[in-house]
C-alpha cells in the first residue's frame, strides 16, 4: 500500500471534511512508518494547530495501534512555541530574541501609553477606559505583527488621507503608538508574544530550507492563515520526508467557482495558502484515496460545498443539482437524499428552548453504549446554559467556555468589596458582603447568620445610613428602646464589618489612589472579611477560581504602574471589568463521552453525534468586531486583512463540523427578546434542498420533549394546580374590632390585606436602601403644613412664603432626603410656597378654628361585639355651623366617582365620626366640604379637589357609615371570607403589600376559573 512518503516533494495532501481527520491521520502515519522500524514513528514530528488537537491526536494514535505499547511521535502545537522544546528552538535564536512580555504587563503598559496620550484621543480616560482602549490597541499591534505589516510611514500617510476627522484622530494616535511601543519594549528588554512567534516561525522555516531534517515532518490541520505559518507549511512540504495535510480542501468545487472564492468562503483560507505556496489545487492529493472513494459522506461534503459556493455562482445551483443526480444515478443512489441522511435541522423558539434541546440531544446520546456527542457553539452563554440543564440528569459536561471569574464566589466577593470602597454603608452592598458564603469576619457561621439577620432587620432596611456613625447609632437607639431581639450580635457584626472595610480607605490620601495600592488594600480586606474565628481564611483563594483571582489581583498589584490613578468608583469599575474578562476553566470531573466546545477548540475533532448550535446571524458567523481605531478602508491601506476573513474561517469550521456522519443544526427564532435571523449557511442549505425538491430532516419529537419537559401537567394534580384566589375564614375572635378609616379603605378593596396585616400580624418591611424621596416628601409636606399652621394660627407673616419654604426644606432634610435630591426640592419648595400662602389666606376666611392632625373615634355595636372606628384628620376647618375636612396628598387622590361609590371612604367616614361627636374638641358638628388637597410644587403647584359639597357631605357620611356597619356585620359571620382583591378593578391602581402572599399572578393572570365566578 502506497503512503504519503511515496509522493514527490513538495507534498500537499488533504483529508476530506466528512472524514475523522485525526483518526485518518493517525492511521495513515502508523501504516506508513511502522514498516520502517520500531523507532520510525517515535522519530516523526507532527505539528497541529492547537494543544487540544495534539492531545486528541495522541489518543488517535493509541487507537490506531494494533496491539501492545506504542511509541508516539513528537506532537507539537504550532501556536505554542515554547523555549527548549525541539524542534521549536531553531539554533540559538532563543538567545538572540528577548523574552516575551507577559500578558498582564503588556495590557497595563499599553494602558499607560493610551493614558499618557489621551490628548491625541481627545477624551478623558480613567483606568477602566484606558484598559479597554489598550486591549483594542493590543489587538491592532497583534494584527500588524502577525500579518507582518504596520510600517509607521503607512500609518502616518493615513493622517493625510481622505478620512473622517475621528479616523484621522485615531491615525495620529496609532502613528505615535507604532513608534512608542517598540521603544518601550526595548527599555523593558522584552518583545511581544506575536512578534516573537513570527520570528521563531520565520527562523524555523529558514533553518529547514537550509538544512532539511531527515526525520518525517508533518504539518496537519492548519489553514496557514498567518503569512509566517503559511511559509513554514510550504517549507515543511518541501523537506525530503515532509508533508502538509490540509483540512477539508474542496477538490470537487468547479474551477470557475474556485476562482471566485473570497474571504467569506469556507475555502478562502486554503486558497490563499495554496496561492502563496505556488501550489495548484489539482496538485493536492488525497490522504487516503480508498476512504474517499468508498465513503457515503462524500455526498454530504458535496452538498455543503455547493450550498456554500461563492455568491456569484449560486445561479448554477440547478445545473449542479442535475449533475449530482446524474453522478448518483450511475451508482444507483440519490445523492441529495444520501447526503442529507444523518443531517437534522431543528428550530427552537427561544435561546432557553435551544439550550434545552441541546441538553436533551446530549443526554439522548448517552442511551447508546459507547456513543460520543459534542456540542459546538461560539455562544459561551448557550454553552453554560446547556451545562446547567444537563445537571437535571446528574450529568456533568465540562464546557471549554468556562465561566467568567465575576460569576465565581471569589469574583463576586471581590467585586462587592471593591464597590464598598465608594460607599461602604450601601445597604445592598453591605448585606451582600456579610451574607456571602466566603464571609466570616471572625465569627462562627451560625453566629454570623443570626447577626446579619438582625443587622438587616434593624439597621439596613429603609433609608440608607449616611455613614458608619449613623448605622451604629441606629442599632444603639434600637437596642435602647428594647424589643423582641437582643441586638448585641448585630452591633458586634457592624463593628467588625466597619473595621474590615475601613482598610479600603488606606490608599486614598486624596480623591485617588494608584491601582496597585488599591488592589493591595482590596486583597488585605478580602482576607479580613474571610477570616474565621481561628484567623484562617478558609477557601478564599481555593480552587481554579481562587487561582484566577490571585493572578488578577497580583497583576494589578505588581504590574499596573502604567495605569492612571483611580477614584473609589473608578477602582470598582476597573475590578468589575477585569473580573468579567477573566475566565475560569472548569476543573471538575465531566462525562467522558460528552464535550461542549467552542468553534476553535472543536477544530479537527469529531464525535458520533455533533450538535452545531447558535446558528444565528451575529452569533455563527459572528458579526465583525467594531474596531475603535481603524475603518475598513484604513485596514486595506495598511495591508491588514479584511475582517471578512474571520467569517471565512468560521464558514470553514462550520463546513468541517457539518460534514460529520450525524449532525444536528440548531438555531433559535428569538434571541434576547427580539427576532433572530437564521445563519446564512442554513438559508443556503434550505434553498439548495428546496431546489432539489427535498426538505431538511427534522426531529419534532425532540422539540416536543423540550416544550413539555417543564410544562405544567394537563390535567395537573392538585399539588400542581395554579392557586385560586385566597379567601381565608379566620374565627370570629381573631377578627379585628378596631380599624382606622384608611384601613377601611383597604378593607373595601382588598380584604385579604386586612387579614394578613391585622389578623396574621404581617407588616411590610422596608426594602434595603428604600428610596426616601416619595414617602419622605409626603411626610415632610404634612409636617411643614402642620408647623406652619401651629406657628401662625391666625395672621400670616409678611414673608410667609419664605417661612413656609424654609420649614419645608428643614422637614425634607429631617426626613432623610439626600443632598443630591435637595437641589430640586429647593426649587419645588420655592414654587410651592406662594401657592400654600395663597391657599391659607383663602381657606381661613370665615374659619373659627383650625384643627391640625386631629384624632377622633366612635364605637358602635355589631353582631360580634363593639367595633371602634378611628381617624386622624390632616385638617378640620371649623366654621359657624359646620366643619370642612381636608386631606393633603402629594400623589394622586381618589376620583369623585370612586369616593361617592364608597370605594375610598376615608373622607366620608371621617365626616361620619365628626357628625357623631367623635372629635372631642368639636363635639357633634355637621360635616361641611370634603376636600382633597394635592400639592407637589411642580408645574401645577397645588390643586383643590372637592369630593363632597357641604350640602351632600352629611348624606355621603351617613351612607358610608351604614355601609361600614353592614360590612362589619357581614364579617362578623365566621363564614365570610377575607377574599383577595374583592374589588379587582383596583388591582392596577393601587400597590398591594400582600399580593405575593396571595399569589396574585397565579389566580389573576393565569389562574383557572373560580367556583361561582359568574356571581
């Protein structure tokens, strides 16, 4: 049997896309070299693109060995030219080249370069922004070095080019960078990794050209996209015992179509490589001609080739379909049907459904003993979703995408502590820190859990503390008042947290600090936060995530002198950016037959079942990245490749993977809440299949499984039924015998709220960091009005509007309104004061006495015993024969229609108490006008909203009182339920504190019909 060694040099071969590349390579090399002696295989050198491919090729050689032990060839990754590792140390070149600059040091040095020249960029840069631009500059420099372009003179010419002004700004900066960066590297005695790799590749190619090695030398799987790599491949092909094995060269594509292959075509990279090497496509031989001739997969490869042919040649599809069928007729097969056999297209509705489908397909593969399955997707978020869904079946699939350090426990804690540097008593941040699983603060876990619950309840709910002193004062005052809880543990926890987080302030002698000092303080505070009672820091830096966090903080501490100084907020943004950008590779045990890989990691690898997911435009292929420095015309002028090349490489990866025996193509109709467009390659496949009068096979059963996996059972058992509207019937002795008029208003609309509050004793808790503006503003306005009336019960002062505005501002400050809001409030107070003064002057005409915040109550008999109705009137204006009742609102007031329908009986029941002598200072008094006063200081500073004229208020009060008597009598019947939202028309108009407890969403939005709903 002939082998590749029998061919004359230069040797260029290819393994078709539908064949298992590494397996065929291992078998071919083994068969060719084993007859040459026991050490022939071990002396061979095989170069593959990545380390993952190198590991997989080693496994393939073990599988290709007939029996017993085998000496593996030297397998090296072209992308990893490590010092001292033959044959990648050509001669003494390693001594001639400086060492490569570290990745972190390079980022920070480039950030220094960016920050020092921000005047050229024409924008103010903090550390985070400088780092982002440094990453973009680093990508530009890498591109120039890999493509071996980037003459500073060429960049300088761009400045004078006919480009928009902002592109000229970029060109001036790049012109400076291309000169300043090599100078800085020379000062450091270092070299860029990409430049060093290119130099090594060049020297290696030159060495093998001058002194060709005698051993077998094989370069396999590379497309030679970089010039230095392409020239190295050409040199290898010319060596006496060397060859290049290309992945999936399309030898069946028509010559006319091959001539039009461009950057976006799957064969674009291979065509550029062959053209650069001066090799025609016809000169490339098959690695294993027998396998090519006998394989059923060649029809799949042909279909993919036709579907992805250059756009200008798609008009020939019908002719090519006819030719394919004619070729198949000679062998008695339908090539289209046979090519589509084993290829499945699935369309999910959403990203979430796509992840579920992919997980089901992977799980299904495990039902067949020995079957392997691989998910390939460029969407890292989708890969993580699939990994999470596989845990449903206790299956662990290690995703090559890993997870962001920001999502790991140490990353979360580090980001939280960095945020605390700008506001340590932010309740949300502080609670997240003390509740974090890595936090100890010198306390035992149980003691810490009890302490942080008390700290949250009594110090961090409601308006945020102004500072640590305010927080400690809250706890001390609450402890002095006494109560159901001993707050000593919470006080101790607050002190510990204060002492630990105070360490973040050390580097800031002024408003800024160096990132290195801030990072050192962050690391020290993290260890203080994580320290247990014995002083140990537990699992703070443990595991792969801990190592990644250590590396990130160590880089900030030791190598960030190039970054500009940061404010507290800027340091948080910097840490957040670095944590989100760092990736933690999973190290836990995963299933040996399942793999989840990105597109780069999947090159040359194959599984029994291959799932290609994320096939939407913008995902696969990915949209070209936005270059902040260069436009497309500028890239062309510099000699940099078009960004469309990435699309071509992505298309090649797709074509290689889609040619596997059993492939599922998976895409979603919607992404991130919006419509998604299927990948252009899927459109082409569909169009080609439609032209052949066939359809792409599907798997409706898998889609049905995915859609029913988490769907409610139908009919659902009682334990899974959606909740009906709650209607509890507590015993009579538990039902309230006292209620304020505002409570009656709640009772009318939502009896369940009365049940939860007055019977169960469940009172709403303030949220941590509760915004004080709305509630505090209303309270401050009431307080200012009360103070103003009490200070001037009769005549108003000459400067009444200034007096009221001052009182209102003081009340707002006392209520806790922040200084940031006060600038607006001062304007509103100045706008409101004249209206209030005019209101007071008008309303006081004919008034005998003003009663402010007057309390009143009446008691009446009911079937369950006496019932007490109470009220606190904002203002009662006593006149000769009647009294007007006013209620002040800073928000919306109930409409007159709602009031007269007795759905908002606050004013009418207050009038009923007045008429029955419930306000002791007034005696039995005829109710006059019922008035809401809406005041806010905005465009309409204030507004009087009558809800009952004097002539009708007595009747409204009597009707409201009788309605209340009937309601009390009805609820004195133990069978009467406290139904949730008895007046459901108000659900969207009023906030319900107990809607979550009543499971409002279930019964109001998606619930089933209630018995007696028609009534």
